[in-house]
C-alpha cells in the first residue's frame, strides 16, 4: 500500500507533463509561439530551403573538384639541384588552377645583397662594393589554365614572376610537352623553358627541361628530374592498397 502511495505523485507528474506536451504541440500546430510561427511562416521556410540549397550546391561543387599532385626532384647541368611541387585543382575538364612551390639553386638571381668592404692602404681608405647573389630561394606558382583538346594554355605567376605557358597533353600515354616563358627582363631576355615529361611506371615519371633557352648571357642549362604524380584515382588506389 505504501508503494502505491509513493507511485501516485510520480504518475501525477507524468500525466501533467503529457498534458503540457499536448498543449505545446497544439500551439505549434496553430502557429502560436516562436517555434509555431517559424514552422508555419512560409517566408521563413522558403529562406531555410534556399539556404540549404545553397549549402548543397557548395558541397557538390567541392566534391566535383579533382586534383593532380606532382613532386619532382633532380639535378641541373650547372652543378645545381631543383625540387618542385605542384597541385592542380580541376573543377571541370576544360580548366584547372595550379598552385606550386619551387626550390632551386640555379637560374637567374632572385635577390642581391650588396656588401661594402673598407680597406686602408697607405692611409687612404678604399670602399669596395661586392654583390652577393642569392639564388637558393623559394619561388611560387599561381596559374589558371584552359584546356582545348590536347592543349592546355596557362597564365599567371611562374616562379614568382608573370608568365605564359602551353602544354601538349597525351594523358593516355603519360606524356606531356611544355613551353613556358616568364621573367621578361629587357637585359637578359625572357626566361624560356622547354620540357618533356613521360610516365615510366604507374605514378613514377621522368622530366627533362631545357632552361633559359633565350638567355642573352649564356645562361642555358639542362635539368633532369624524377618524381611522382598522383590524381584522385591513384590516391584512392594507394589508400585502398595500404588499408589492405
């Protein structure tokens, strides 16, 4: 009997909660209160639907982007080295955007540092200015490209200077030939690069580049590199292989 007496208050509270809940649901259905007005207001519902549609479009657009990643490292005929990394963002088959960084210790001067040295001979001070070249620096790529059939035309920043480029692509054979020109210096002439890239096996590639071919100061050189190139399908296959 005592147990029943103890349960009665609990059951009464449950009945009250259920009644309150029914009242709240009825108000919402009738459009009363903040929640009811939101759920019954067609303008607010339309705004919510438009927002959700916009979010879905952004997500679908991001999912539609494909990527191509390349990393090369090699040696230059001027007893120097070169490493470059590029990321191509491909929103559609007809265009892509390239972001990259290049590290090399050859080529044209990136920046100069003037060092002044003062010497005294027979009581007469002599000032000597020495220009120290800094070629070991990071250089950046930021380009936009348009593909037409087997050709891709690029424009933007090439190794931290403005320039243009064109590629001839045979993706089924893993082959690409490129011509780039940038750093249009009136004294040195434009920097012209001719390169060929070929797939050796799977994601392993080799590249040969003729550097500064139009140099007016005999700056021509040759770079031979090897590296890796991945697209989305290659990355998915690699992840699947590692997971197994």
